[in-house]
């Protein structure tokens, strides 16, 4: 039994043995960006790390050190945001994962909570598969959360209830519900979020203020630690189950390992 699922907390022999037993690595992807007066700038990366750790327990994998930064120029008008260029982000992700591939990692699961990373992650994932032989699956965990809890939590809003629960589940000390104020108008925010999340039409927005003039919108007032932990557990279980099935299907057509313990567990 491993003492931790976090790659950087393990010794070299522990990692070597784990790669022989189950060559699965998990990469949390997020961002550092403003989330209003009540949530930390690391909301997205805290969410993906917490989910990644729970998924790793269920799939018998290792969680790689997360780069906290993502591709988020849209939030730069507000203090607290730090953005990378797509080229920098893709290169960093690729080089980290290639190192693990050289040591025997074969399966890569990317868990992303930041929409601005999606195009860069897709390109990096393609390269990691075609040029370095990894079997890669990217999960947009924020969309999984929206599908599972959007109806009861007001949808996937920037700084709203879903994101408040994501941080409450792992770092409740960083959530300040008593500071909630100046939410932007919900109808306007939902209109623009619906537009930019369609498959057919994908506008490029310069500034988050197009969606939310104050930088955030939503109703996080009813968020609690218990509900956050329930949400986190449910999302992690759903991802582990679906990812296990997808990796099995990829093995069947891509000639991967016939069986690995993680995939049996996830099923």
C-alpha cells in the first residue's frame, strides 16, 4: 500500500514499483485567476488536484505535480491572474509527461478544471500519444461537475456554487462566504456562457467582463463543506469508472496492456 498518491511525496523505489504494477499517471490541470472576493485565485487547480487524488485512489495511479498556471488571458484585467502562453503551457505539460513515459508510465489521465486550457491540452495530448506512445485521456472535470450537479447548483458559473463546493471539499480555510458581494447579473452571464460552450459556434472573448462585468457571477451562499465533499466524491467515482472503461476500449484497438489493476478497480 502506497503512503500517498502524490508523485512528489514518494521515494524512487516506490515509484519504480508502482510503474511496474500499474503504469498510470494523472495530471491535474487548472489555472491561477481571479474568482471574486470569496474564492482563492487557485480555485481551478485546487479542484483538479483534489479530484485527481481521489481518482488515483480508485484507479491505483500516481498524481503528478500540478503546474498551478494555465492559459487564461481572458481574466488578466483583474489582479490575481497569472497566465501562460499556449506554447509554454503545452511544452511544460509535454516535458513532464515524457519524463514519466521514459520511466515506464503508459497511461496518462489529464483532469482539467479550466476551460481556457482545452485547446492546448488537446494538442499536447495528441503529441504525447503519437510521438511518445502514451495512451492519453483528457477529462474536462468542470463539465463533469456541471452535468452531475448543474441543475441543483445553478450551473457552471465563474465563482458560483459548484466552484465554491470544489474548494470547500479540500481547502475550506480558503473559502470566505461572508465576503460574497457584487455578483454580476446571472441572466447575462448564462447567455454568454451558453454561447461559448456550444460545439457549433465558438467565439473568442477578450475579457471576462463580457460575461461578468464584476469578474464573477453565481449563488455560492448555500455551499457547505459536507456538500462539497459529497460532490467531490461523486465526481471522482464517475471519472474513475468512465476512464477505466475508456482505457479498456483504447487497449483493445491500440494494442495496450491487456489488463492493469487500475482498470479492473475502476470498473
